[in-house]
């Protein structure tokens, strides 16, 4: 599969990337020729991808190998090897060599050490030194980070917060990215840099407690945001609750082509908008508890923009508008009046573009 894509242009005011100029803080001269490689490893196995991009972030080639199961290290590293071999052909590298590799990992990552702490429910990943492993294997500098952090950076550099008006009049350019996928991840980008915190767990907002005695979360605890507002939580609630409502069951069969187990969060939002009472109840919970979590974050970090990504964000304005209104209600006016809630611009490619963006940092 070969595709060409451009995701906007660099915004040198909002991003940390500068492609033109003279020397960097490292003292190195800027590279003007060459490529970077982005690698995406999802925690569920659904997406293992490799992309080759030029130094402006334009993806020249990408390949993807989905897995049906949660990926162990051996399987994933073998797939990555195969995808790299497929991607890095001499014809594609005619204009220079690969300068750096970025990896977006759907798990807990210690970015300062380059270690994957854990991929939930997967074998072989605990404290796996992925950064060193790939750097040695490819003989190139490599940088790894959590996928929500990578997507956050990508949305700031190339996506929803890359425009010149993204942080108008802001004294600090603070963007919060919320990835509402199978799980929930968050990433904070402050003045063009990912904010990692003391031990690289900043942004793990999926595990914020928002509802005591709430549903069980993937981590085993109860009442976490991820157990209510992730794509999986929304679909699961819809399937579970519909059992007692024949009309809702029939509606689910209609929108899924009789494959109820495949109902997506976006479809639940659309059913709610069309008046289905069960769907409305579920979506109301999402607005309520996602609203609480985001309002609490807003009061702590005062972001200029909140970018919603992942499958749930495919609901578009059905998600962003009520949340924006809810934040106006819940937050101090001084904190919320300049706050913008946006759907991510990179869609399902945010993590892979994120991996490319990681690789492009400081080149
Ligand atoms: Zn949790």
C-alpha cells in the first residue's frame, strides 16, 4: 500500500520543529536532506505501522500489519522488521538516508530511558528497552514515546493546533490532546514540547477517578474515565444495555448490518442524536464524566486548546460542542473563555504521524 499525504505545513511559532535556520541548541547544523521513519505499535494489536517521511513530515510510503490479538514483543519486532524491509528500499531513499526513527507506543513508556514499561495484557514488554533495541538494529538514533504524547505533538505541529491562530494572545502555548480510543490517553504539549512529568506518566488521564463505584477499567480499578468514555466502554455499554430494549436492539442491528458486536462509539453518538433513549443515556454519561475530568485538568494546566482524537472523536461536533458548553459551565470564566475544544485533524493517522513528528524533533 503506497500513499502520499501532506499534513499541513510547519508552524514555526507553535511547534518545536524548525526546518530552516542556522544552528540548533545541540550545535549541529540542520539536516536539509534525508528522511525519517515513524513506527506505530498499538496496545491492542490492531495497528502496527511503519511510515517513511521526508523532513517536512510528508509521508511518502506507509505499510500496516494489523494483528487479531494483543501483541507480544517477538511478534511485533518481527513484523516491524518485515515492514521496514518493505519500506526502506534503495529507490525510496534516493535523496538521502534515514536520519532518525520515532516510535509511538500504545502503552506506558518511560521516554527519558527509552523503555516500554508495559503494554496492558501483552507479554514480553515489561521494561523492554525498545529505543536501544531499534537504535542498534537500525544503526540510527531512535526516540520512543507514548502514542497519546506523540499524537499530541503531531496535532500541534501538523494538525488541529498548528494554525497561526491556535494560541492567539496566549502567554504560553498549552495544548491538551485526549485520545479516546480503545483506551483513553492524554498528552500535554507546552510551548512545542511534550510535558512528561517526573516519571513520564503525565497525561495518563484514562485512569483518573471520576465516578465512585463506576464501571471496571482495563487496569482493574473502578470508576476511571476509561471505563466510561473510551470507545470500548461506549460500545460495551450499548450492547449490554440494549438487551432489555427491543427497539434499541433493532436499531443497533440496522446500523451495524446485523453485527451488533461491531457497533462503534460514533454510531452510538448518532443513535443518541436520532433520539434513541439508551444511546442518549450512555452519551450523557460521557459528557458528564469526560466533562468533569477535563474541567479538573483545565483548572490545573489552563490549556488554550483541547484536541479530541481517537475513534470516539469521529462523532465530531456531537462530541466537541456539548463538551465545550459543559466546560464553559464547569470552569472559571477566566480559564474557559479562551479555551477551544477541537476534533483532531489527523484522525486515525494521528499516532503514526506522531511517530514521524517525534523523529523530526530537533533535526
Ligand atoms: Zn484505570
